[in-house]
């Protein structure tokens, strides 16, 4: 970005984002949290649309801010309900008093609902929008139109985890809402499997990594749904390092390829970009959760703890997570083969491919070491039976599962590793050996390549329908009809047509004016008497 003509504006936007992110995570009440929440959304819009002369960047920024507006409205409504119920927005007042207020009810369309469940539902919907969970995820892959440092720092490591932070910060609330925890766990697990399969047939380098981000956020969400908030925070911490490494490695590759992002136009780059090749490999292996790398310590412990929940959501989340592990390995190895090992498909106009600057390589190497060691070095800091580092994260005694996790069978512990190996071998078999897929599964491949047709469904059922209603009702009936006829043009025509009648009221006789004033005083006194009575 250094040679960009708007480099100073880029750095100012990043500083603005940093300010709002710090405001968000240091908030002591919901009002301050809401200000930071809206601020990071604003900074995200400005940075996605940084190259404002590109049409796709404009569309992606608008899509991001509109989809996030749904989550922002839900957070706003949740804060209003919290203030209505608790008469305060201060965390230190709300959380200790939950046992008193947890039995308050509200009637919605004749049905009695626990007010705390409604509050938690809207808080989770807000988290779904910001953290790109299923249904409100469509903005995140398109947000890759912004500069690659934005993708690495904001749309992988910080802003998209704001929803996870909201779930963890409000753990006191969610622990009193068992039904919402079940819903959160199911949504997170479905997001994991959706994002993992949607990345199968993407050919944009950054979009593949974006779908892996969405998948890892799903792990954090269903960990919160299983009341393992500290493990979710641990994976959030670890994920920031290897995902930033992957995005910055992708940026190094794109820069070397003169802004080419299609992986089909790459190939055989391991000889030309050795440092990027090694660091990208470390990030991919950590993402896949291979043993003794940073991603292994957090992702595997989440899956193992989930298997010790002997209920519907625990079993459902566990098996979807195991399948998603294989899918993650598949698209990671597929991406690696396309970029570094396939036959070269580089454009003939690309004359010189070389590594990035020394500073960029230094950051890549630093992130590589952190992606290997930081998970092991800080695992005792994050979780354990006697750990008291997280006094502001609450977990009910009924939801503790560390004891069961210690006595899991060996095959349960090995399942994630076996799933990873299956994904690696399948990716090598399909992409490197050139094995052809059976044409009977062509519709399945189209479905996965079309990202489960979410964009098409939203455009056909929501966007076009809303635009049509806006034109037929809001514009033609309300704006051009009701407002014009009763507003500006209506008032003008009314006075123009009745001007002679109004002139006759001005008779010039004082006794007429006295009668009008007297009648007006009587009417006013009658109105005041009726109100007071």
C-alpha cells in the first residue's frame, strides 16, 4: 500500500478503526459498546470502499453495511429491552442482578416469553451479522474487494470477531437462557459445514481464505453455544495469528503476481517465492489443525469438549465439526496445489516475479513462529480447572464438561486428525492427480460452487421484492400519490379552489369577528374542561 496515492487516508482509516475497536472491547456498559460496534462498521465500510473508483468495491461496501445494519438494529433493540428491564446499561449492575430479573416475562402476540430469552435472541442476531454466521454471512466474501491488509487485520482477526466478543462478554446473560444456547450451537455448527463446503470450488485466492474465516467463526460460535466461552476466546486468539499469516501471505503472492487473484492463473510458484511458500504452508497447516501447531490446540479442544455434551446440540455440533475438518483440509490443500504446484498458467505479460520487501517477509516469518508456538505457550493461561484469569466470563456449574473431556476414548480424540488426513489425501487425489469427478454429482458440485445459492435466493426473494414494493407502493402510492396530493400540491390546490370562500370570511364588520372569537373561546374552554374532567 505504500505506493498508493491515498496511503495517508488509508492509515487514517486504520487508526479510526483501531480507536473504535478499543472503544468496543473496553466498554463498561452497553451504550459505549454500541458506539464502538457502529464505529467499526463505519471503518469497515470506508476501508472496503477504499478504492472507490472500482464498481465492485462500491457494491461490496454497500452490501457489507446493509447486511450489518440488520445486526446493528437487533443490538439496538436488545439494548432497549435491557434498559426497559434493568433500568441501567452498566455491566457491573446488570450481571450480578440476573437471578432477580431472570423470571420477568413479556407477552408477544398473546404468547408469554421470558424477557431474558428475547434479549439474548436479539444479541445473538447482532453477533450473527457482525461475525458472518449463516444467513447474514454474504457480506464477508465480498468484503475481500478491499486492500489485503484490511482483509488480514479487520475481516479476519478483529472486526468479524466482535460478534464473538459480544457473546463472550454477555456470557452471564446467555447462561440463564438454555434454549438460546441450543440455537446458538446449531447455527454455529451449520455455519461451519456451510463455509467449509462453499470454499471447495472458489477460485479467488482471498475468497477461499474468507470462507475459512467464516468457518472458524462458526467453531467459536458453537463453542459459546456449548457454554465454553473461554475456549471460544482461546480459538479467537489463536485464529488471529494463522489467519493474518494466510491473508498477508496471499497479499504477498498477489503483489508478486501484479494483482492477479485467480488461482487458476498461478502455479509452480514455490521456486519463485520460497519464503511466501513456506509461511503460507505453515499457515495452512495451522488452519487445518495439524498436531502441535497453534490451530490444533484450540480447535481440537473445542471438538473434544463438544463430544462430551450428551445432548442433541452437542452430538450435532460434534459430527458436523468432524466433517468440516475434512473439508477445511481439502480446500486448504487444493488452494496450495493450485498456487504452488500445478503447472504454471502465469500470464505472459508478467515478466518478473519476486518476493515482497524485507519488512513484509519479516512480518510473515514472525507470524509463522507465532502460528507454530503461541497456542502451546498460552494454553494454560486460557483454560484449566483452577484457572481464574477470566473472572468476567461466567459459566454455569451445570455446563462444566472438562471432567468428562479428560476421560474421552482415544478414538474420539483421534477423529479430528483422521478427518484432516482424509481431506488432505482426497485433495491430492482430485487436484494433483487430475482425477475426474463423476458427472452424476454435477448438480451437487454446482450447488457447492454456487455457495449454496444464498446470494441468488436473497436477490430473488428479498432484494428484488423489496425494490418492487418500494417502487409500486412507497414511490407511486405514498410519495407521488399521498404526499403530493395531501402535501405540497394538495395544499396549494385546496387554497386555490377555495380562495373565494376564504375571501368571504373577511367581511370587514366587527360584530362578525367578535362572534368568531367568542365561539372559539367557548370551544377551547369546552376542550380544556373535557380533558380535566
